[in-house]
C-alpha cells in the first residue's frame, strides 16, 4: 500500500506540473474553479480534523456521512483546478483517471481496514455510503472537527499546495 501511495503522489506531482504548464485561466474560470477547490479543501480539512488514525473506526463527524471524505475533497480540488485551467483534454483525462485510480485505492483500504477492525468496520461499510452522502449535518460536522487534529494529520501540506497553485494561476492570468 505504501508503494501505491508513493506512486499516486508521484503521478499527482507530474500531472500537476503538466496542468500548470498547459493552464490558461481567465478571471471567470479562476472564480468558478476556486469555488470547487475551496469546497474540496473544506471537505479535506474537516476530514483530517476528525480522523484519529489507527485508533478504531472513525464514525463521527463527516465520516458518519461518507467513508471517504478525503477523496471526495481531493476530487473537488482536482475538478476545480481543471475548470480553472480551461484545459479540456486535461479535464477529460482527470474525469477518467481519478475515479478508476481511487476506486482501486478505496477497495484496498476497505480490505485492509476490514482485516484490522473486523466486524466493526464491516458494520460501518453497511451503514455509511462509500462516497456520496445521503444527507448532511453541517453543524455536527463542524462540532466534531478539530483544527489541531487537521494540522497533526498534515492537512496544511495540502493547503499549502493549493495556495501555491492559486498563486501560479493568478500569475498566469496577469502575464497573459
């Protein structure tokens, strides 16, 4: 699993560099993309701020509505970046590759977590949707989110990367 995570990171970096090189943002595409990217980072932040790793099945906060909110957030960030960059071929590639790559990752994680937590995780699989929530309670999600835990879970690295992309997109707009 560690090798696949490293490969995912390397693919993401290479794809990000290609995206930045090919991007042609305009003010309207920047604003539209920013909405999705901000929503995605909100998903990731509250997810990282709820998840206590290796201490059992996390069932509270956003994890009571979707089992994979970090991946939902990552998808929204990527979708927003594609909208922002106005690169149709890259957008189509992202729409095709992200779900297929992460489907395999999710299946492997489910297998690992079933082995680690047994019946408790199997019950969780049956109770909570894999990706798209059936309902949402924003108040409960916010109450169950710890900014300190999000920092501990290294979500600031994602936020720093996101801000870097936004700065580069602004520079590309100004220089165009």
